[in-house]
């Protein structure tokens, strides 16, 4: 029998399960082809973008946050998926930053 806590975790975990099969190289290339140059954000105490200084970004238009990430951990599975999300975002953001520096003149000392 599932506890209320376990039931509460299900929708959050489902939002993040795509990360198990995610490919930041392919995903960043696909985004670039669609002219979507946003960096990936992670929710924690506040929204942050792994590998990019927040002072370089416009919160409204430059960040695509991963829904389901949080600094409130709902158990082992949630913690594991947040760790994957951080690594995914770091790699994706590096690829996007390199592309933007080479093609759009993006400059940020991060």
C-alpha cells in the first residue's frame, strides 16, 4: 500500500523521467535548428543555470527550466533525477554557450 508521501512523488518523478534517455548533444543541436537558444535552468533555492552566470541572462527569455527540479527532495528517485538534470543541463549549456559564442557573439565570463 502506497503512503501519501509516495503518491505525492509520482507526478514529480514523471516530469523528470525523460532525463533517463536524454541526450544533451542531440537536444542542444535540435534546439539550435529551431532557433531556440535558451539555456537549461534548474530549480533549487532559486532558479540557476549550470555553467552560466545568471548576470549574463534575461530570466524571462534566456532560460528553459526543467520542471520537477527543486531543492526540496522527495526521496531517493527524485534526488537521483535532480542529479542527472544538473549534469544534463551543464553539458547542454556548455554546447549552447559555445555555439552562441561562435555564431551570435555571446560573451559571458563564466
